[in-house]
C-alpha cells in the first residue's frame, strides 16, 4: 500500500533535527539550575547486536467492535489517520479482542458495536471498505482475528473473504482470540478444554479457510498467558504458520495496580519473552505481542492515562525489541466492556474528537529511536529507576534512549567514550512532563502533538564531550533521546 504525502517528520528528518537543524537554544527553554543528582554511567557496545527492529514493529490494537463503529477507522477520519501516520510510515493494525469471539459478518446488515457477552458485534461490507481505506491512507498492514469462540466455519470463510477483498489482503488471520481462556467460567468451552482441543479446532478452520482462500496466511495461537501453547504451536504448525502471537498485561486492573508497580520491572515478563524467543528461533517464525497495554480491563485511571504510561510504554517497547520481538500492538479505543480505555494512546471522546494521550508520547519517542540494530548498552544506575537502550540505524549514527522513571531524583548521566565508535558530541530530544502524574503538559522535543495529529521537534539541545565523556542531566519523570555525533 502506498503512503500518501503528509506533513509529519520521518526518521531522516528527526536525525537532521537532532543534529541541529532546529535551533538548539531559545528563550525560556533552559533547564532549571543544577541540583544534587545521582551520577549514572552508561557504556555502549556497538560490537554486540541484541536484535534488529523490523520497520513495522509499531502497532495499534482494536476490539472488533471498533470496526463496527462507522467512520472511526476510515480514510475520512483525517485526524485519526494523521495520528497513526505520525507514529510511522509502516506499522500493523490488529483487529480482535474479546469481542472477536462474539462477532459475526453479514454483508448488508446494519453494523453493530457490542461489548462481549451481549448481542455480538456485526461487521458488514461497508465498514470493511472503510477499514481498507484507512489502511491505504496510513500505509499500515492488518492482522484480523476470526470468531472461534462461538462462530462457525461458514461465517469465518465469508468474513475472511470480505476482509481480504476490502483490505487488499491482510497481513495475517488469527483463528480465535485468547483461546487458552476459553474454558474460564466455561464461557466458550468446557472446563477441561486444553491445547489439543484448540489445535484440532484450529486446523479444521485453517483447512476450510485455505480451501476458500488458497494464499491465506495465519498467525497464532494468540495466547493470553499460556506461553507453553505458543511453544507447542510453533512445533505443530511450523511449516504453515507465518507469525506467533501472544498477549501481555502487567495485571488485571485492581487496587494494587499502582504507578510504582507499573514503573518497576515485571518479574514475569523476561521469562515470557525468553520462551517466546526460543519458540520463534526453533521454527524460524517471528513472534509478536499483538495485544497489550498496562493493566487489562481498560487500564487504571490516574496511572494508565498519565506520564507514567508514557515512560512505561517507551521502556516496554524497547524491552520487547531487545528480546527479538517482531512487533507490538498497543490496545486503544473502545474496550471489550464498551467504554474508552484509560490506557488508550489515542484518546476518543466518542463525539468525533481524537487526540494524543500521554501513552502516545512514549510510542512517538520509540518511533524516533527504535530503528536499526539494538546494540549493547549498560547503565550503572544503582537504586535509581533508570533505563538505557541504544540503537544503531546506520554505521555512523547511534541513538541512546534514557528513561528516568523516578518522580523526584535527577540523574547526571555520563556516556563513557568507546574505541569502537568514537563520538565528539551529541544532541538531545527530551520527553518531558511536570510529573509522573501529569495528564497534560507532555511534550517531545519541546512540542506537543498538534490538534491535527502532526508533530515536529522544536528543540535539539547540544551536549559536548569532556574528560569523562558526554554528560547530560536527566530530570525526574522524563526521558531523553541522545543522537551521538561521530
């Protein structure tokens, strides 16, 4: 699909701005006076490659009930289109969620957006044509989940044909959403339903769909939490599957879903990613976290809709990229319960107005620096909740992303010189907000995303090498993208 001309800045433009095309110092832009700060030493190792970030790593995820809302995912929704394009020239839209296993396709019926356990969403040819126009306008590809929960093979074939015709072939089809949770409360299946039952049903749908659409491509198993299902699926479907898919949330929303918890390392995440990477490497098929966000059930108000979420998602996306993940789809918009989620990166007032929410800024920061090779990077931060990641998009370009997740402690970061990649200086673009609790006043590169959905950085603060290396201050509740100058 062709990308249409726009006004957003691509990574080349960002490199130029970081190199000083934009004015580095303007009245009122100076940092506050120096104060006591904790020293953090950062070392880079460009000889180590942890992973390579695919150009379509960026993604957004939607309940199928969103597609059933006419005009939402449509080329005519110009601000929404621009907000997606601002995140990248390439990316992946994933349509699924819990409502997918209650939904149906009817070519000429009136569309219906329904929460789970209710009437069941209905998508028709008109809303699918809208979706196709939306994908054409953004240049993004598609993953579409079919109803395995209470659907029929006949309807799945009709729906897949209609989706393929309207969207010029989606990237992949999934069969069922979170089938490992089907037996929970016996909503879709009996209490002892397991992986073997799922695989048998999956293959029945797969074979019927391929007979009707010979070149169809599949992703799966779309597990909510049973990572062993992905491992087994990789072994069983390795000759046929094109993408391994898994979901992740920090936890279900509850009274313990705090900002402090979200900003601290989730002990269960690294083991999940390690197992997914092993499964991926065992069959030569990439893996993607195709549904995710902070806390499931719509997120935690006052946490998922603040600067906390912006810093969390920036760290989270780099964590996935460093673990060899092929991409991530951040849930946004109306959720399975029928309301707009607090964690939505694109906010929606359900009256036709859309804007960049706090989490969007973290995604936008990743879009600038999350490119090329992920190279070795270590930060000696002690007890400070600070993360550092480095990428190398080209031989003489290195991005260093620093994330200070403390609410009151400043960091004095020293980037140590390295023989393998000597650098004379750098330029800094900051992701900032008044505090971790901020829901407004958030900016990247000194500016906020415009009401029309566009963004261009206005600040490129220069730093220079001294005896220790490059040095910069990183205030609390902020992040910085440092472009190193050779």
